[in-house]
C-alpha cells in the first residue's frame, strides 16, 4: 500500500467505523470492502506515513515505522481465537512505531519493543508509549532496572505522565516475582510484564486537516520518556 499525503480525515471515516461497529459481520464488511479502503485504510496509511516522516526529528531519532500491514499498520481483522468476543473486525484503526531499530526484522519483534502507538476511533484518539509484553532477557532487564537505582527514574517518569491524565497498564501478578520482596518500593512495577501509559483525547478539530499530525506529536511528548527509558534499559 502506497500512502499519499495526509490532508485530514473526512466524516466518512468515522461514519464507516460506527457502521462497522453496528454491522460487525463478514457479509457486511465484504460488501463494504472498497469503501473501507477509500475512507479508512488509505487515509490512515497516509496519516501513518506522515508520522513516520516527522517522528525521528520531532521526538527521537530511534523511532521507526512502515506504513503497511505488518509494519506500523494493524489489520482490521480481530484475532478471535482466544477471545470470548467473536466480532471479526475492529471498529477502530491502530498503528505502532517502534524504537527497536531497523534490526528488528519481524512484526513480533517490532511490536514487542518499546514503542509509541495510536488508536483512532469514531470519537477519540488514544495515544500510548511503552511496551505491551516482555519476555525472556528483556523481561529480566526490565525487572533489574525497576528494582535497582533506575527504579526511581521510571517512577518519576511515570508519575509525570500520569499527572497529564494518562493511565498506566494494570499489573498482571498479585505480587512481585522471586527473588523480589513483596515490600519492595517498586513492587507494583515488578508485578507488570509490560509497561505502558495511555492518554485518551476527544477528537480535536485538527483531525480534519493535515495539522492533525503535529497535534498527535505534541500529545505524545509527555508520554515519550516512558518509551525512551525502556529502550535505554532493555534495548
């Protein structure tokens, strides 16, 4: 998919997402597939392409992205294999930009790296920074950093992001893993196997113009330190 210049979304994009939410079935989506490409997929790819052009300069030179499915763009199809919700499609648009560097060859490596992410719904813009899931050596390095002197740094970074109205992902464990004590000052951070903050905004007027790219970059700035700290600590 080749992205054209992003000039803003039209109301057609959000009407489509609402209608998809109300008609979330394969027959309806297939009947509307060309409309989906025209009013949703293509404008979103252009939006992501414009972000890729400016993020390394405006936020961090380590940020990478690709305006294609399997790169920054997520499929509209939902993975329903392990979900009680069997709706086949998302009623929103998702993209991710990673700080792992070009050596992250697979979509899995990129999407489990410290990242910035954006979700566009018919009414809101969700912006986040961090990492969804850590495993193996990366998880060990995260825990060692949180439990050591760097733990005070990430606590300050997270608190600053939360003070702007962002939220932190919930812990997945009831207590810290061994060998960390339950009364560790950062016990709540050690209970997480991923670490990310999310800020939810009502759609701004800029969504209808190319100025939306700059608006998104501005909203990401207070969240960015979460992703850059993780990139520094876990690679």
